[in-house]
């Protein structure tokens, strides 16, 4: 498997976080917050695989472009970035030694936590 960082998705996530479109939830929340298979399919039907891919930090370039299997490490619910998904991606990428994805997720994690601290200080 040749999984690499999806730069388009990373930049999309950074823009969303800068716009404060994130949920600062806890690590274990992703199992409840992640989109269902039906929500994923509906999103793909409405927006296509290019938009779907923007919500995944990893791309498996050995998989066909128009399949869900191509996209790895989801980080949001198609509206907002979820801290719990970023934490999950950071951990799993580290386990599989996808260091570019792990580093990108760590950067996004830091951005979210920095924004949370900034908002609390206001």
C-alpha cells in the first residue's frame, strides 16, 4: 500500500480550523461523531469523490480514484474538523509509520488546541 499525505485535504483542514469550523471534542468521540456509511454515500453522490477526498489526510495511490478505499484517515464530518478524528489519524499514522500524515495531523491538532486556548482567553 502506498499511502501518502493528501496535501489538498491538509490545506482544506487548515482553512477550516482557521475559520473556527472545528469541534474540540475528546479522543473517544470519533466513534459517535464520524459520518455513517449512508452519510458518506450521500455526500459522494452530491459532491463527488474529489470533495470526499478533501476530508481524508491520506491517499492510497494504488486504489482507484473513484472508490472510498483510496481515501484514508478521515478528519471530519463534511462540515467541521473534529479534534477526535485528528487525534485518531495522528495515532494510527504513527503506528503504520506514515510520518508525513502523522506530522500533518499533529500540526492540525496543535492548531485546534491553540484556537481553543485562544477562545478561552477571550
